[in-house]
C-alpha cells in the first residue's frame, strides 16, 4: 500500500446515496475524489444546486459540477476506483465494463450482489470473502458490492451472537425509512398517515443476501448458510434509519449475560485502523424503548464513523426464542458508508485494485 491517494469517482452523484458518497469521500485520507458523475440531464449542474442532505455540501465542493463520462473516459482521466450509486438495473453493465477496463468498482447497486465471483461484503462479518477476487483475470478491476440496507442491519446485529445461538430460523420485520426509496422517493399522498407493507424485491434480497454473507468460502465458491430467513418489509414515514424486529429460533441455550457480552465485545476491525469503521460496530441499549430512528440513526464513533454502527435493544431471551430490535442508518451503514468501508478494507489488506497490477 503506497502513501499516494487513490484517484476515485462517484457515479450517480446527484442522488441521495451518491451525495452521501461525496460527503464521506470529500476529505478522505486515502481516496482522492476527482470526478462526480451524473446523467446527461445533470451534466454541468453544480453540486450545491442538487444537494438534498441536511448538512451543506463539503467545503470546497459546492461549485463542483457533474460530468457525464463513460468507462473509457474515466480510464483516460486516471480514475482507479469508482463508487457506484447508480440505480439497480442500470448499474450492472456499466460496472462490468469498468471492471473489464481495470477500474475497481465499489457498488451500492443490487445487480452484482449474487454473482458467484463478486464479494458481497460486510467487513466485520465476512472479510475473508475478498479472496473471491484472487481468481480475477489479469487486468480486470476488483468489483465489490455492499448488501441491501436492511440486510446490513440484520447481519451486523446477528453476527456477534450467531455462533452462540446456532439459529434454526430467523424472522425479521423491517420498518424502512423513506430515504431507502431514493429520489424522488415515496409520494406524500402515499405515506402520510400510512404504512405500506410491501417493498418490491426487498424480502427476497434480505433472505438471499443474508444466506450468502454468512456462507462459508471454500474452493473459490461460497456455500450458503443453511439457516432459514423469513422477512417481511414495510415502508414507514421516517426519513432515515431502518428499524428491524428480529426473532431467532435457536438450537443452543446461552445465558442472557453471554449474549450481551458477545454484542458488547464484538469489534473485529478494532485493530485494522480503518477511518470509517465504527468501534464498536454494535451498540447495546438497555432502555425499554430503544433503538429509535430519530435518536439512534447517527450511532457510531469516531466522528468519521458517525452513522455506521448498528444499535441493538429491547432484548428478550426465552429459549429457544431470542427477540430484539436493531436499527441502522440505511443511507450510511446500509449505503455509501458501507461501500467506503469496503474500499478501506481492500486498501488496508493490500489487495490490488486491478488483477496483475502493482497498486494496492
């Protein structure tokens, strides 16, 4: 790993996740954000005029304009890694072409999450899955995806206690924030005074992705975790923060103290020194009415990791059933922050962005 900062671009910079990428990369110690990509309709628009987040654009970025550049142009401009906030369905072929040209891709889109050769990564949980990249053809860029925003919260909360419980079945009901639908999002007439108990493909994503992330890597492939996952998803009228109600049917009988200690001691990246890694990544709340989106979505420390921690609370353990709530910030931990953390782990472990290259 050299000391030179890595030139990067954000694609889809006009969207909600794209702007969260900009906020997290604007002054990053390892990634040099040079290009903000947008559609032809947005070409030349100033970031300040498109900004949707509560905080103002990062210092020095308000007047940066969006550019419309394809993979070949990004390659000519010296971009070595792209953070993709492109919509699912559009992202897939563009990300594949970027990787073919030797540009690393850290994607928030769903298109490549289930590709057998692509790591679907949550660094605290399955960092070893990065070994899938060892089989890339020479000259091909690394392609890493983060998980669905609700999957991320579920997996982070389960990971510390999974071995203790040896779950047979995991049931999860999600209460998902409006920002998870992106921009322009859900209409006010649809969500005001209402809860919508359906989000297209969301339940299937949670079930498939959780099984893959918890799966075992061997012989260049991942054997999916065999536990059963049953998901139900609803859209609610909060802006940010996905709240999940989880019920685990366990085959083992740890004590409640053992479960709580597993959550509080969980910090597998504590020695990695990754700028965006929260320490600890799971926070345990003992109040009867926590976590709550308004009060807990920005959990995580140090400051660069704000919004990156999962918050677990309202724990009830009546063997064989463990019940709890967990909350994560969907646009941060379940979105842009998750992809930035993936890139930091790749960089710290010295994995080449391009197969056969000397970078990393």
